[in-house]
């Protein structure tokens, strides 16, 4: 019998949201073959046709916004306000890349003899494989698929098993407005992912650093382009002149919103100088966050995705305590039958300890003291990841200096680490990312290759 994948609601694990057969390698290859056939026409169709189709896809998603938000709440436990925001973001992404399909598709250059026409044109790569995580079940598939499609590629999407239902519904919605085979979803887990990397023309991945590395290596072995967005261990640096209440509120949300399950979540708060007043404000802000049923309008912190994820958060907190850390709040399971865990703050931890180095991917944040700005910078950069960092200060010179010297892809001054702008480049340094940036105008660099064309006059 074919293996099944099953996606359960994290707030009510008895609720099986979808159960579907896991795609075999053969089925994945068949989907890629179909996509390849479809890509020929799609890639050579007038750009305006692709733009129109992507606008129609945006309409289809917008038309189902309420239903999709409810499905996101149910399947991955994202609080309803954030789920609605994610669907709205997905619609905006589709419209943004629909327009980009009509942007200039290359550049001209002066030719050697001054008479010939020398130009470089962007062309699709062919069929792109997308491997996406469960935590942004519609925005991430679309911020990869929309540019891929806009620039003339066909797409085969393999979502994380825990987000299969949202991906299946997305495919149903956009299938009606796109040519056959241009966007296909294959549900499955590692075998399907491997088969995809083994058969597509380029692969874009978001997920853990360990799997991302495997994807990059497998892609390199085949000589195809890869783009991997992996983890983060994101710091927020709080300088003594920062507004304590406002900063505490922003960091509490960035660390604990959606139970910290974002690669952009704040995992370390580095406080320069006397940490006591800020620590007190942060504990109060975290304890003030509404947690519980993600379908409740007020909820900011819902459950974590699985039982194993909850165990990982509790174990990380315990390990921190074992090495001298102090729990300021949380470190316990939450109420209810789902995978709830209380937002957890720990201080007195060593900057080199696992809680301050690894990506736990849950509502867990470490407070670290720093003697001065240089010390804070050293701690902030002293991890294997480099996705995003925040600095809270009114001192423009220090802000500018840190924005230069933080080893990250996104530096944010007086703004949360989480919440990215789809129209600007996104990606990190070190173990956080591999390959070209996603989103904004940068997306084209990955989803296209260029052909340099010389047209010289024939002898008359
Ligand atoms: C956001 O913070 O708005 O998987 C997006 C992730 C990131 C996306 C974060 N790639 O969490």
C-alpha cells in the first residue's frame, strides 16, 4: 500500500485535516515530465498572458481568503489575525509578480564595433521544484511560485506534510486559471523531496539548515541552480537609550508571535548596560500576550506544530536551566489538549550555550547581557546563522554602524526581526541561506538565466 501523509491540527490533534498518499519517486518524476511539457508553451507565451493569469490567480486566492485563513488556522495553528494577514500577503505577492512579468526582460550593451546590437535577455530555467515549510503555508509557496511562473517556468511544489491541505487547496484554486501542468502540487515527505531535486531544472527550498544543505549538495551534483533559505538565531540588541515599553512590546511579539515558529523570530535579546529594567518590561510584555486557541481573534501565541516540537522547546529550556539559566516565565506546557507551550524567557545563559546558538523554533527566547555596543555586536554575530538582527536605539550613528557590521541579510532598526517585505530582497548570511536572494526584484536572478545575443549587420 502506498504510504500516507497525515496532517493534524496542532490545537486538536484528533482532527485529521488531510490524509493523502505520499507521492512516490515515480509520481514525482511524472509530474516533472508533465511540467516540462507545459513549460514550453508557458515560457514562450506573451508576457502579458502570464501577467493576466497571475492576476487571475490573485483573484482566485482573494476570493477564497476567509476559507484559506480558516484552513491555515486549523492546519498549522497560526492565530487567525496572522493567518488573514498571510493570505493578504499571498494575494499581494501574486499581483506584484504579475506586474514584474511585464518589466524589461534584459539589457542592451554597447557592442565592440558600435554597429551590432548586443543584448542580454532573461529566459526561464524550465521546471522549478519548490520545497516549502509548514509555517507560512501559502505565502512561502507563492513567493517562490509567483516569480517562477511570471518569468516563464513551470512549477512542481512539494509542501511540508504538516501543511498539505493548504497546498492542495491552493492548487485547486489556481488550477482553473493556469494552463494545465504549469503548477502542480505533490504531497509527500523526504522521498518526494529527493525525487524532485533529482529531476527538476532548479530548486528553491525553505526549511531546516540540515535538509537545506542536502538539497544544495544534491543540486550541485546535478549542476542545477539551488536557492535554500534555512534557519535563524536572530538577535535583538537593546541599547540603554531605547524606549523600554515600546521595545519590550515589539520584541515580545517578534519572539513569541505564532509561538516563535518563524525563521525570522527573535531568539536572543542582547541588553547593553543595566539589564534589570528592560528584563522586567519584557517579562510583563510576554506575560501579557494572549495565548491559546488560534481561532480566537485575540490570540497571539497558539500551539506549536507537533508534540515533538513541544518536547524540543521544553527540553531546550530545561537544558538552559541545567547549565545555570534562570526561567523568567514559561517553560511549561500550556492548557488544553493541543501542543501548547507557554512563552518562555530565560536569562543568565551563556552566549555559547545551545539555547543561544541553535534554532529551537518555538516560543523560547534567551536574554543575554552585554557590557557595551562592541560586546553586543560580538555576541550577535557569534552564532552560525545570519538571517536578521534588530537594534533598538535613538542613536543614529550607532544604528548606522551596527547595520553595517552585523553579519546578517536583514538589519532592522527599531523594528521587529519578523515580518518581511515581499518587494525587497530576502535572505541571510552564513548558515541561514545559500544561493541568490528571494523576493523583490532579486527573485529574477534565481528563476531565470540570461542569454547574451549579438546581432551584427550582414554584408550588403
Ligand atoms: C516573515 O517573518 O514575515 O520560514 C517571514 C520563515 C521565513 C519567512 C519569514 N522564511 O519563517
